[in-house]
């Protein structure tokens, strides 16, 4: 290989390295965006899970007789 061919190869490899660094930086930025979005989704899941747990703890109207009382109220005006 001649000196100019080696210099050309060095320039090509250097350009490839810079392109890979730029691409890597873009991927890292997207990863950070994805982490934020994932945290938001996890927060929503946790909130909905808590709401579901609260609903499961609360007795339904039929379990404590309120449904019958409500029906009587509606019938009696």
C-alpha cells in the first residue's frame, strides 16, 4: 500500500467511527426519551392498579343491603 492509500483508509475509518459515534449518540437520546415514556406508563399502571384495589376492597351495594334500600327509596318516591 502506498502512503496515500493508507491515508485514504485512515480517513475512511475515521469517518466510519465518527458516523458510529453520532448514531450511538442518537440511540442514547432515544433511549432516554423511551425511559421517560416508560416511567409515565408505569405510573399510570400503578395508579390504575391502586384504583382497582380500592374498588375490590369496597363492598358492592348488594353485599351490604344498600341496593334493596335504594330500590325502596325509588319505589316510595
